[in-house]
C-alpha cells in the first residue's frame, strides 16, 4: 500500500484538506470521501462523460483523473453550479426536459458551463462539437441541444427559445 | 405550463442540480462491498470450488457460492431456470460463480479472484445452428424434452396457401438482425441492509420492484412482508433492468448472513455480460400482394439466439408473431418461431421487445413489393392499415388508430413523395410504419388482481401525496402521475408529491415494461383523483348551495353569488372544508385491464388494451467509397392517443429514434467465435468499443405528435416509450436502397457490409450490361 499524501484543493469555493492514497481517482475523492455524489460512475475508463467536473475551469473526466493532480487547484462539481437558483443552463435543461434519467446530466451541464464561460456566444456547430464528448442514452441529444441553444440566447440577453412541440394538426 | 400544455418534470431540477439520489449515491455506516467471481468458460461443469483463500484474506466477511442459494428463479414463472450463482454448471463466459463481501470493493475483487474453481469444460453451443442441432450438448438438463429450444411457437390464421394463390406478386427473402444491448449509463447496483427488527431492505436500480420482491421472497425463503424493495432514481433501463439480477439477490443474502449493509455494483464490462438485450434473430419471410396493393398472405419463420437463460424469452417467441402483421390487415398467414438457448450471455427485453426484428423484415419486404407493383411505399402502407374498432385475424381488439394520419404527417413534413428516387446520387429516403402494445392484458403471474394501483392523500396544506408502485426510470412516470392528479383538481403538478416504488408503502404496480405505465398507472391515478375531486365537489356544492363547481388555477369556483361577486376558494381551503365533512381524505384507484374475449384461447401473450401507431421517414447519405452511412434526418409521427405532456412525449420519440439509429448503423452485441483461444468473449465490452451514437452520429429528429384519443386510455393517452423505435431501422434500410440501390438484409449497416453490397451490385450491373 503506497503512503498516503495530503491533498489541498478548493471544491465549489471551499478549501479542503484530505489524506488520500496517490492512486485515488478524482471521482472517488469527490463521491466517496467528500460526498459530492452528483458526479457519476458510468464507465470508469473515460468513455461516457458522466463523471465530468471542472478543474480550474476546464472540464475533466474525474474517473481517469488522479485526485492528486488537483493539488492547489479549484474543482467545481454539479453541486457548485446552482447559486440559490439554478443557472441559466440548468433552468433551460429543466424547461426543455433535457434530463430524462438524469444520469448524464451533471456532466453535460458542466461541459456547457465551461463552454459558455470560455466562448460566450458560440455557434450551433461549436455547441454540437463540444457536446460530442458526453454520452446520453435517453434523449437522442435533441432536447439537450435545444436547451443549450436556448441557454446561449438567454445568457446573451436575447429572447428565450422555448420548446415548441409539433402536432400533426399544425402541419 | 409552457407551450401547448407542456410542463417541466417535477423531479427535473433535482436531477439537473445533482441532488437526485441514485442507488450508488447511497451508503451506510459499516457498509460492505461485494464482487463476483465469474466463469471463464462458456460451458463447463463445476467440479469443485475452494473459497478458503478468499475467506482467509483480511477484510473479507463472507463468500457465497451456488449451493448457498439453491432455489431456482426467473422472471417468467414457466421458465425459472436461473440461480444467482451457478449451481453445478456454468453456461456462459461471465456467469456469476461466487460472491465475496469485503470491507471495500478492491478487497472484494481481489478475494474473488483468489477463489479456486475446478471446471470440466464442455462443448459450447454458440449459434442458432448449433442450438437447433440435436447432436450438440444440452444446456439445461432435466427439461421435459432434451432440447436447446426454449420455446417453439407455431400459429396459423386464415388460409395462407389460398392467400398466396390470390397474389399477383410473391416475394421471399432472408433477414438477419443483430443482437444489441441497452447501455443504460447507470450500471446495475444494489444496496441491502437488515435492520434489528428483521426487515430486509433492498435498494436497487430496477424496473420491476414488484417481481424483484417476489423473487427475493422465493430465493431467500423469507416472508414477503419481511422484505422491502425500494427503487431510488434509476439511470435508465430500456428493458435492461427488467430481470432480477445476481447482484440484487447476493446483496440481500450477504446482508442477512453478515448482519452488515452491503452494496454490489456491476462495472461496465460486467453489464455487457449481464446483458438481457435484443435477440440476434435469423428470419425468413414470404409475402404475397395483389397488383393493386392488397397484402394477401404471409409466411414467417424466426430463430432467436437467446443465450444461456430464459429471461422473457418465451414472450419473445410469441411477440415475433403477434407483432409481425400489425399495423396492417393480414387475414391469411402463419408463423413459426424458435427461441434457443446458447452459451452466450442471456438475452431479454430491449425497447420494442420482440417487435423490432419482424418489423426489420416486413417493412423492407413491403418496400420491395411496392417497387414490384409500381406503387408508392407510403400509399401501400396506408391502404393496408388496420382500422379503428376492428379485430385482427389473430384476435387482437383494435380500438383507436391514427396510422394514416402518421403516414400523411411524415410524408408531408419530409417531402417524401417529391424526394424518393429523385435525390442527388448517394442520397436516399425511406419510410416504415409500426404498432406497439400499451401493456399486456394478461399479467406474468396470471390472476385477476389489479395490475396497477395508486393511493392519494390530500390535506389542509393543499398538497396531494401520491403513492404508487410504478418505477420511474427516467421516462417521467412520476410526473405523469402528478400531472394527471393535479390536472383533475386544477392545481400545479409541483403541488403533488410522488412516493413511488417502495414496496412497504406503495400499492402494487407490476413495473416499467411492455409500455404499460401510462396506460395502467395513469388510469389508476385518474380514478383516485376523480374520487378526491368528487368529495371536494360535494362539500363545496353543499356549502355554497350551488349545483356545480369548477377546478381551475389552484382554486375552486362556484359561479356568482346574489351580490354578483365570484364564489371562490383556494384548493387548500376547499380541502380543509372537505376534511371537516368527510374526515381524512384518502382515495385509491386501480386498473385491471378489460376482459377481452378472443377466438383464440392460446393467445395469452401479446393482446393489449390498446395499440400505439408510428410512421417514420429517414433520409440518408451513403459514401460509396467508404460505405459509411450518415443518417441525416428522421421524421417520426406517433399516435400516442393523447399527448398528456407534449414535451415529455417528444423526448420519448427522440430517444426511440436515437436508439434505433444506433441499432441501424453501429451496435452489434457480438462475441469472438468458437476458435478463439479464450472462449467466446464479448467483442466490444466497453462503451467506446461497442460504439453507441454520440451527438455526431445522431440525425436531426423531427417529432410529430398525432392524437387519436383512445377511449380507454387515461385522458385518451397511449404509450410513447417503445413503439417509436420500431420503424427506425427499416426506414433507414429503405433509404439506403433509395440512395445506392442495395438491400440491407443484415444489420447493422456497417461500412464493410454496405461497401460489400455496393461492390456486389456493381459487379452484377456490369455483368448484366455485358
């Protein structure tokens, strides 16, 4: 058993000091040691994106990131996104019903939060490119994409693009 | 409420903010972790198992082997051929042989690997041909007939031979549909604990809390009232969590044995071996048609490779036939299906269970026949559609049908008639249609008991508590229940709380399978809510001395008083007055499907109280150099009866089309062959290798909702969670034919298959030209 090491980092704005084994994954640190269970195990090999968190702002796959690599850095999990109220991205996901089972949702929300912070007004092609990183098995990505586009509009002060179901009688 | 009656789900924000608890998010003080030792052989007799190396490891609390859980089980009572841990024999690579409980997962995994098992390796049965060969070894000894065929079904309706006589065109072809698996992002996980009062609680990622409850009682030989099954949030199922699993039974047994809580989670690779997905199926279809497009006869044979255990396989064998003709009228036909045992992981139900394979064959066949008689494939489908309020040749009672509206909608929205045969080279468009059930008339455990029940309680706080045994696995059944109850009494859905899937507190519902929940539990909720409404109505009419009241916007309205002022009370106030008059307000509603007589007594698998209908058009682009198929657009029109919550229904359509696209172009649940050195291993037991579509492989999906207002559905509703997947694969196959002129009789349409077909066609064309 390797010697434990001391890890100092910030999680959702709070300073943390943890004693960890050097091979501890960032996902296990967050879920098991700290109780941030919003990040999920989907594959444990970096295929699905359900474990995505932000490390110094950038999305990382927590299941294949060593906890030790967070030394001195700042981590944001899904629990740190909503401040009193859900973020615009979260509100759009809610209104578009972009979460069915909800297992992939925290990871995708964090990917979009990171995107919009870096590029406040990305084109649809850029949003599509970025969303290719995460697997959702329920929604066919349709509502995720429409929620992301709606969020981009609202974050930029433009009118909302609410979902508009189509009925045959309207055709 | 937002656009057109849609509302966001009551549990949406919990999921989006990471608060929703899934089973793996839960833990208990002193909790142990479990891990399995699995079989490295496809077929072998267990000679001996030595667990002492594991038991002597520090941190190991207990080890279970097959003999510790000797009672057989299975989800279908007529085919209970499973044990949580192999007894006597192993029948597939990956089968559970022993289970270790230890202080942490890593120790449990290490300990499981240290167990020594001596096997006597047997010849493996690895294909449909092997399974049908009487000279091959038998997987399950002791069955009435020594055979690897779990079930053969043969049915005939009308006179198929006379039907073929009446045909102008007769066509025969073979089709081969691949196996595929669910890949729900949450893997199977169970947490068991026994409290000091002797109650065993099992939290699990299950679609079937009630059947799990029964099976735990049977296998553990424990009274059902001493077992509590709870389903927390589930990271989806698509049919993959519809069986009792070894991790659930072993967690329960180990919690009893050790007195400690225990969690057993499967890793991703283990889920690929747990499987219970789509059956690889070989099919042969012969159909006849008149030159004006009337289908006159069909003859169908199907052989399904089922893997090592029965699961729902008996049902699969029947569904192949029941869902072959629907959504069309077919009076003269016969079918024969075989569901076989092989030494692969067991198959089971996946979205569109038993209907996906026959649709793949029949919808491509219809396109060929349309071409042969020079008729639009859309029109051919329309003129053969079943009609409302009729009975099919195989005794299915048909009520609401809006198939032709679905076909018209997708044809119009896609420009199908203008595009077919006229798109630029290598672009193509195709159509397909389908029907699916809204739950089964006959329960798995035959009885006349309610198949779904809902209890509701209202009190002076103004909120309504809803208790239901249903299993929300992401499809939104909790919201459906809340919305039905809320709409009935004119309040917001978020003022309803749903407690679901806790066998100690919620009335029985049979589970989330066969697209039954909205129809069955929805009807139960309507009935409970109407009773509550009637009680409040009675109190207010008496108090206000009016004949009628109206429930709207969180208030009850009683018209105007003598002074011309509105008579109105808040919902909470109205409930308080009703509580004063009636006492505590609690009501139940239940649903038992109607007794529908059939001419065919044996027809107990397949009939449903109602059927949904779907039409789809797919547009594709095929790269003739690489064989890569890009699905560009799919238009999906679905007759869901009534869209209770349009945006949630749309989400189901989109999810179905997506899953169909994966099965069409990417997914193949396949194994290395008998010659492979390490036995039949899964060829792609990871999300990356198995290749499920990302956003980049997903087409633009255009959903169109069609409402037929089913007279027995809750507020007119029918299913939307499975039926819309049925036409996707054949619509894409038909589009590929339109694009490059090749018939894809085998799926998935991978680049190598498509390229081979294109090259074969080029050689054929060249030969004909000479």
